[in-house]
C-alpha cells in the first residue's frame, strides 16, 4: 500500500524541486479544471519566437510580452517533461538529476512605482486627451512593489490560487531568470471541441449582490467593454474568421471582482484564416491597451514610467492537448528576490473618476495579495 503512496509526487512537490534546481518550467491550471499541469524543460535557455504564423507547429508553454523589445521577447518553454496532475517517481527522480547554476549577472531591477498622486495626475492628462477626442479609451497601469519573501512559498501560493479561483487560469513560470505567477480571468484564444473561443472582458465592480445583475451596471463600464467587443468583432471579420457567434455581455465573477464579458466562438473550419495572424492582430485588445489601438499605445508609452514586461501580454500552453489555450496575463506578479511586483491597470474613458480608478488597481492587486497574506 505504501508503495502507491510514495510512487507519485504532487505537482506542488515537483514545482519545489524545479525551483530548487533552478529549472525552466511552467505550471498551470486551466479554468474550471482540477488538475494542475507542469512542463519542465531540460535546458535553461528557452527558444525565442519571432512570429506566430507557424503557431500550429509550436509545442510548449508560450509567453508573449505586452510589447516586443530587446529585453522582452516572446519565447516558449519546451515540454521535455509534461506532467498531468501528478508526477511518477521515475520522472521525479529524473528531474531531480537535472540541475542548473543560477546566473550571477541577472539584473532584476524593480520597476518604477508610481505614487497615488502621480497616478491621479496621469489619469487627468489622459482624460483631457479623451475629452479632446484624440482617443476614446486608454488602459493605464501601474506596478505595486511589496516587500515579501515568497521564495519558499511559491508552490503553496500556486495551489492556493487554484483552490480560491476556480474559474481563472492559474500559472507560475520560471524562465530567463524570472518568476511570474498569476490568476487571470481573461481568456485570449483557446479551442474546445474544435471550436475557437475568445472573450471581451472589461468593466469592473466589487463583487456586491447588486452588480451581479447587468442592469445595475452604469454606462461607463458598458461602454468600456463595448470598445473591446467591437474591436474583437472587427478583427475576427477582417481576418475572415467565419461563423462567429457572440454571447454577452454578461456579468462574470473574478475573485473579489466582477467584470462584463462577451464570449466569441467560431467553428474552426478550413474557411478560417491563419490562427497566428489572428492572434497577432488581436493583441493588444482595448481591454489592456485602448481604442484606437495605435493612439492608445502611443499614450501608454509616453505616460507609463514602468515597463509592463509580461503583464498584459498573453501566455499558456500551445500544441499540447489543444492547439492553443492562451490567456491575457492579468492579476499577475513578478517575484524579484524578497520583493513582489504586482501589476494592475484599468480602462479610462470619458466618464472615469480618477480616485475610483486608483482604488480599482488596488483591488485588482489585492486578488493575489489576499492569497499571499492568507498564507503568512
Ligand atoms: C487591465 C486589467 O484588467 C482589464 C480586464 C478586466 C477589466 C478591466 C477594467 O475594468 O479596466 C481591464 O480592462 C488588469 O487587471 O490589470
């Protein structure tokens, strides 16, 4: 009897082993599933991905930044080991024999942390541009730095996130000397039973009974989400994506928050265009950038003083059990030594109130913080 007990290890135990041995890995749990999965790569270096046109040939855990740059590349973690729900002793022993030294030159600089006062000023500058009709929506974001040493608790927090947020995509990855973790409510591109899905998720309220009903949401949130839906609709059409169906907007719970969400589905037939081009054209949607896209991006780049890196990029398994299961990297953090950097943002429109927007980013950062502080 004891043989079966010791012959398997949990994904949590395997994550600990990977961290201890400085291995490149990604663990994740898909929304509404119970089994966490883990991909472990034997080598330290990950493959850079230049373009997504051949996404159908990729296999592994894909990680794309908000914007490509010299420092923020799109890359993939190879599934040399793919562990589904548990790890057999034999695989565990094999993994324990792979060890890498830590890089000493890593410059894990912390990002710029904006004060509340400065953030309110940034919002005022952006709403002025919106009032002048230069742009309609801009998603402004910030990084919040908390002194907290998570290094010994990463697998514990991963497992708590899985328990607490059953309908989110939960992940943790270590690659390129970085550790990121998140519990995102925003599907970006995935397949289920050969049906392609994407979603428009925007507009935020605290999870109060009143807001569980769509009719109690104001025009600010409805408009904010409509920009995203219209954009997704136009990109799907421009890319000749056929038989598109919409469901929404409806109210969807995301941890301590509620969002408005519309789901788009399309039967993945031969008539549909190239999946890689579609993904390339969809990103970044107005849920994380704004509308019109180019102007919003220009404003974000001139106002935000931190580099978003992988926050508001997209990530998830590709070429594994499904062609792609990609999610927008929200409600996420980067673990930097004994500090954590939490990233959050919010959509600004003509009806935004600066102080409310600041608190919205605080509450969004609180999604992960509530779990971290619970584990103290
Ligand atoms: C940009 C974020 O959320 C997006 C997704 C849902 C609701 C949002 C909002 O209400 O502003 C944002 O568009 C974030 O969590 O950092």
